[in-house]
C-alpha cells in the first residue's frame, strides 16, 4: 500500500511508547506507513505546532496522539490541522487516566478530537485505518477480513463454552 496515506503516532513522552506500541503494530499489520514521534504540547509547543501545520502536506492522513495527565497533545495538534486527530488518553498514577480522558474528550466546538478508551491505542489504529479505508478499497478489504476473523474466534469460543456447559 505504498500510495496509502501515512499515520502519525505522536506521544508526549518516550515513557508512553509501551502504551502506543499496539497502535504502531496494528497499523503496520494493515500495511499502513506509520511515523512515531515524541512531541510535547507543553515542552515543545513550537515543534507540535509545526508538525500539525505541515502534517497534511507531508503525506499524513490521520494523527494519533497519546498523552496522560493534562493530555493536551491531541487537542493542540487538532487546533493546527484539518486532519482527523484521534486521542488516546493514557493511564496516570493519580487518577487512573480519568484526567487524561476528560482533557482529551472535552474539546471546544470546531476543534474535534475523536477519543478512544484510556489506553485504547489499538482501537485508535483501527479507527485510523477505517478513516483511510474510505478511499482505499484494499485497506477496506483488510478491515473486513480482520472483523471476519474476530467473528470466527467468538463463534469458536461460543461453541467451546456451550460444550463445556453441556457437560456440567
């Protein structure tokens, strides 16, 4: 999928990488080019603004932004681009991620951030793939295949549980 738009996975700190790694892995499994960066809304606001402003012209189609605590990264990036931004609130010691969730989801009118569950990086990747698949039939087919496999796995688990329950 060389003509597929890239997805940026941005985190506020390098310590967030374990939390975003599932997104990077999932995007790569779909053949989506991904660029992973550490950019802080608070510590490197100039770089964050430059990245957001040039993301579309640099071939990105979606931005995934993961941050904990104050979690302003997704909103900051969304303010500087017309690309879809998906926020991944990350768990924190003080509030378990509720602080990041509220900071990510409570955006003012005109600056939307799609927000997944706390720690939901893999779902952010699937949502990014679904957005890109609107203009990419091959990617859409890959998503359909993923959902078909999920259905098969649940059907197999259902079969096993019904057998086990029948033996009780």
